[in-house]
């Protein structure tokens, strides 16, 4: 059975991710800045986790489960060369 992470760890991770800003305020158009200021409460850093839901979905992992080992699909050399050229 999967153990749950402590709330403080989840909040710390969320806050560290939300503190990363990709753009500076000077680069954001004035209309967007006004919207951000108008709805500042929506974009503020959360101080707690969201409320409990009626159904909390979980993926239950088996302790003895192993990664799936399957052979990759074999392409002909022509197909393989074309795939490598396109990628």
C-alpha cells in the first residue's frame, strides 16, 4: 500500500515550484498586468492544501511489482533510418 506524503512536504514543494517566475513584470503587457492585479488572490501562493474531495483517487502500487520488460518493436533498417532522420 502507498504511504501518503506529509502536508508540509507537499506545501514546500508547491511553494518552491510556484516561486519560479519565467518572465519579469516589465515584459508583461499592461493589460495582462492589470488582470493579474485584479485577480491577485487567484495567483497568490497557497498557504494550505485544497480541501478533501468526495473521492481521493490513488494509484495503489504493489510492493513486489517490477518494471515491464518487453522487447522494443523492430523496424526495418530503412524505416529506422527514416525515423532517426525525422527525429
